[in-house]
C-alpha cells in the first residue's frame, strides 16, 4: 500500500531497481498479499453489526493507501453480500447502500484502479497525499458534503502505517493516526510489525541507497502494533473494539471506535 510522500507528481514515485518501493507503491501488491487474506478474517455482516439502525443515506467508507484497488473492491463485495450468506449474525442489518472513497499517493495506481473498477457508481478513486493537509481537506470535505455528513462511518488503513512512519517519522505517524481518528467513527487498521521496517530498510541498502530518512531516529519501534494502539486510545480518543486475527503474513486487523460515537460492536467489545 502506498504512503504519502509530500511530492505527488506523476513519474516521481517510480520503483527503484530490484523492485523496491520506498513509498509502498508496489504495482503488483495484491499478488503477494491477496485481498482474500484479509477479507476472510472479517464477518460479511460487519457493517450491519456496527450500524444496525436504518439511515436515510448510504454508509460511507474511506480506504487510505488503496494501491490499484483490488482490496477496495474485495471489501466492497464482501460487505454487500446477500443477506442469506450472513446466517448467525443476530441483530445485524443487511447493508444495501455503501459508498467507498479510495485514495493513494501514486497516480499510476489510481489510474489503473479507475480503469478496472466494477463499481464506478459506488467506489471512487482519487490521487491524494493524505499528509498534505490542504489537499486532504479539500478532497474529503468535498466528498462528505455530497452526502451531508461530517465524517466517514468507517476508514480502512491496510499496511500503510510503516510507510508513513518511515517517510515522516514519529511525529508524522502520530499526526496521521490523529487525522484518521478525526475522520471516522470506526477505524480498521493493519499495522506492519517492526520486522517489516527492517526488511524495507535492508532492501534499500542492498540497492546502494541510503536508509529511509527517519529509520535510525524512530523512537516508536519494537512492538509497533502495541504502540499504535496506545496512540489511538490515549491520544486520539478511540477505543480498541476487537482484533479479527492475523493474516498469513502475520499482521493483525484491529478495529477501533471513536469514543464520541454511540455505535459499538457489542458482540465483540
């Protein structure tokens, strides 16, 4: 998944020789981390459980670092499965209207996602450096205003935190998490473990490149999943609702809930 760089120009995000992607913008990401590896951990009735009360407008989702959209589409399909495929989920309401805004720093990946989108009316793609506050507010506010909504119902952040952290440092990571927490009611996040940081840095060194600017100075290290949980719960007014388990590549899917919102997944809390 591609992370913001602060330099969102077409052609400036090319892969390095050997396939290294300093911003996580791998062109074939879904081949080595297929969407099914995450989707299978999530109940198809999740949105219905999180938002059981009928509403006038659609549920709104934000997918940050969507790459070329394969996972975005898989999530959309998964959560809009027919009601008969959701047996055993008491109290859930079938989701019939869900709109998903997907963003990524890499314009080439976004162009590919747009060209192959099977749901152009409900799943939108946009090039965005989410660390650029003015561009971020312009896009997100414009999208939300179309539905008369102040925040997204749910935000997805899959394997993005490491790239933010490596390229923007500890303060950048905290700002990023704070931004996400302020933009949604629920946050589903998949942090990369510290071993992935070392692998990414080693890959650059093998190519004769310098380390990531912030790698050697990161104070937030070690158990990154625990550290990110602490930031979200202590600094961002969120609470951990549940962990849906780990993928085959050893990354946890964590669901957080804004303390200022009434909805909560009671069966998992």
